[in-house]
C-alpha cells in the first residue's frame, strides 16, 4: 500500500487525537474532509472496523470532489481493491472493514439507522446538522473493533450548538485559542445541555453527578485548522487565499481566520457605510479622542473604549482604538498612555456620568496640554436615538477606516454592523464612541452656512460647540 502523507499541524493533530469526540476545523481549506479520510485509512486493517460518514444531503456525498470521490481516489492511490455499492453508498475494504455513507435528509433517517453499530462516526460539515441528529448518532457508537468507538465532526464557524460546545476554546474576540486547541476536556450532558470540565471529578463537585454515572463521561476536544497549514492545497491552488480575501471583512474573518463571531443580520449599519483610507490624515481640522467607560471590570461587564479621530471638512477618520476590561486604576493608566501616544489630539471627550465623570477629573489632573470635555447625555436620550442620529449623519459625513490597522478596522466593523435597533447585540461600547464622534462632526457640518461652504473653517465651527482647536502644520 502506498504511503499517505499526514501534513504537520492541523491534519497531524486530528490524526493523533485520542478524544472520544472531537470537533475539528473552522477555516475553509484547512483539509477537514481529507483528515476524515486519513482516519478511515489508518483503521482499515481491522475487519470489524465500521465507519459511518454523514452529510446533510446525498448530493453533498456524490458531488465532484465530494467525500465519495475523494475516498475512492485515496483507495486507488493506496492500491486498495475495494468493493463499492453506489446505490447503498457503501465501500468495503479487502480486510472486511466497511465505510457507510449516509445523509440526514433521508426521509427515514433515524429508522434507517436503528440497530446499526459504528466504530467511528464522522459528521462532515457538522454546522449543517441539528443538535438532535448529533445526539442520536452518539447512541450508534458501539463496536467489536479493536479501537474504542469515537466521533469526529468537521465544521466551519457558525452559530448554534457546535459553537456552544467549543466556547471554552475561544477567546473574547471569538477566535480559537491556539494553546487550548487539542486539549482534552470531559463532556457530560446535564438536562440535555453539554457541559465541559477540565477534570472528571468536577462533575461530582459542581453538579453532584452520581459515581455510577461517571463512566458515561466522554473525552472531548476542539482542533482549529487554517488554510496556511494545508501546504498541499496551496501548492495546487496558490490563489486560494486571495480568493478568500475577496470576501467581506466578516466572511473573510470567518472562513479565512476561523472567527466564530455572529455575522451581521439586520443591523442598522452596513459595511459599505464605511470607506477605507491609507496613510495618516494630515492637516485635519481637528484631532479628538472619544471615551466610553465601563461601570466595572468584571468579565461580563462592558468594555472601556477609547477611539482617536480626525475631522477634515465633512470627513471622519478613525485613527486608533483601545479596548479592554480593567480595574479603575488600570483603566486610568491605559487611558493616559493612549492619550499620550496620540499627543497630537486637541480634545478628549468623556461621558460625564459615573466612572466617566471620575476619569474626566483624573485626566485633567494628569495631562495639562489637552482640553478635556464632558459629553452630557440627556437621561431620556437612548442609545437607539444616538444611533439614529449617527445613521442620519452618515448622509453628509463620510467615515473612513484605516486599511493598515486591520485589527482595529475588523473589530470596529464587527460591532457596528451587529448593532441592532432591538438592542439584541452583544457589545456597543465602540459604537458609543463612534456615535459621539460622528454626531459632533455632523452637528458642526449642519451648522456651517451653505454660502460659505468653501471658506468656512470647520475647526472654528466645532470651537463654538465648546472645544479648542490646535493648529497643525
């Protein structure tokens, strides 16, 4: 049999994985489906090996380049004389090992699988499956083979049950934590919900699980993959990454970088509301910072955000941004450092309530050559009203985001495009600082007399609103 090559990185991690259940993949082009084929090939010498591979639809199995075609191609490469039954979607290897393909859209899917036993169950593109199908297939894992029955699920980032299961493997920005990928945790379903623990004993301590039920705890892991680890694909298709980069920022993050955040649905702001700029916006009329503070530093509280902006006629440029969750002392230090790093600004605007009011006084005492202004919000002025004001101002203010500061641009767009009128979005702290900046500029632009459009100095207009202009050469 010809020797197959397991590529270092993602494919090797999946190949060597010992967990009972593993969710693998994330980014497109990582080699997820091929990793499943390698799983089959490493076990085909066992005559009792029975593998079920499932897709959502039959056509997904039989399509050009699909799993059926790929499996037969690898078998031919390995010089294996297999028997195939295309009607039953079954492949039998010389040892007697069997691979059975199936699809969840079969009209009698559960009835069809009743009584079946599988050594391995592979769910390809698991994000297309319902959670109930996943749980049903777990119950089909029993076998006379030499190895312990196990399950592998390939997936692209999505919302739903898969994301809930791998949540401990994601950071606050919802990207995979590379140090945790492949780390084995323990899985048990309580009240039909998957619970993950670092130690088996934690189920006894935290959930009062009966000792006799401990044997039903399964090992679980998540292994993230990247197209950059799939050297073979990039050799054959060097343009593949460039193709993924043509996607929108959100889709590019999801399918190229394995981001698990929610794609914008019915948000108030769209990605095409914003333009891109390069370099630094020189000779702007104003440079300012807007700050939105969180009440507390707990992980479940809001972020504190500072954004640095340039005003130039009717254009607003995002220059820099800082976001984090800190104690007050640490937050103040970060804000001072951010302002000093952007020392060309002439004014800093901070909301004048609670933490913001305290920070405003401390900043005035710490930094003397910049004017600090409070932003007063009426008690009845809702966040939605300010968002609507910002949306209206987009009609006569053009907003530019930095091309070279990719991380800043992505985080900004993710939050703004997710901002919804029903306030169902996760975060809006960056949005708050944006609303302050564009509404300040929008007010200034609207106050500018039309007959003096060509000669009016915008810095003087904003000066009349209670800010100070600094001259930049």
